[in-house]
């Protein structure tokens, strides 16, 4: 066996292992969904809407989340005014790199994998969000449908509890100004993530989608909503990690060539 056939042989073995692993992770389609997700494995929008709490007010949800974020940012500004120096600015790009990577990892390995202890996350994301918003119908029909997109208040509290420990450790490791900028950037990143994700599910032809970059990011995310093969385009705020980790699907014009299936 010469060197090039050895490489081809190896690449084929890696592809086989990857596809067996995807199958094990349950990233296939509604027909094969089981376990904790069985009760939500439907694409019937009326049935999925039953999960939306009665009396749900999307404006209150969005307004509450925005108010909390702005209040936290203001509190930081007041507490750390005068302690932020130009040398602390590195914390902003560093936080964005870490935050976008964590977003990718959490999306790929938590939201799309049926871990026994984290079934509720799979149910909410893959079970409900993906089954409601399909690649061929990615837009909401009524304002209350944003409940099936956004983090709930409980999700936000859980997220804050998860990141509180690492941020407490970071507080002792970096200057106060850098820490404050890292926290402020994280809050801004989370709000930006929610806003972008919501924008991707806006009705077609919405004026916001005239922005070319937003339309391109939306196309990237909508491809991720292909129900039968969701293991591509995990990045919501950036396409960088999909490109680096080989999970970027080819754009629509190049489909059929190298797109992950
Ligand atoms: Zn997803
Ligand atoms: Zn989505």
C-alpha cells in the first residue's frame, strides 16, 4: 500500500467512525428520537405551542431580560468606574473568543446530545425549538412563538449559577477592571446571542433581514434547522468555530459537494 492510498484508507476509517458516533449521539431525525424526547418528538406547531405558559407575554419576557441586562451593566459601571484602564481592554476580545467557543461547545455537545442528567436541555432545544422551527419553515407565526426561541428566566438563572464559579475564580486572577469588562462583555454577548437568534427566525422579508451580514448568518442558522441532519452550523453568533471544527455546511449554491449531512 503506497502513502496516498494509506491516507485515503485512513480518511475513510475516520469518516466511518464519525458517522457511527453521530448515530450514537442521536442526531438523526424524528423517526429515531426516543428516550426523554419521545413526548416532544412532533413537528405539529399547535401541539408544541401547548408548552408555552398560559398568559405568556413576549414583550414582558423580552423587556424583563433587557432590563436585567441593562441593570447589571449599569451596576458594573457604577461599581468599577475609575478602575478600568486602557490595559484592561484585552478582556473584551478575550471574553468574546471564550464566549463564542463555549456557545459552540454547549450547542453541539449539550443541546444536541441526550445526556441522561441534562434531558430538559435537549427537550427544550432539539425537542421543541428544532421541531417547531424547521429549515423549510423557520419563522414564527405569532409573537408568543418566541417562547420557543428565547432562554426562560429559569434558564438565565441556571446559566448565571453555572458561570458564577468561574467568574469568582477569575476575580482573584485578573485586575478588577479586566474582570468588570469580562463580565460586562459576557452580559452583552448573551443579549446579542438572544437578539440574533430571534432575528434568524423573523418572518421572511422582514426589513431587518435586508442587512447582508444578517441574512448570511440567518442562512447559516436556518441550515442548522434541517431536522434530519442538525449536526452542522452550530455557531449562532459566528461561523468561525464551525469552519475550524469542520461542521460548516456548504452554502446552498454549493450543496451536494462537501456539506456535512
Ligand atoms: Zn441546535
Ligand atoms: Zn434556531
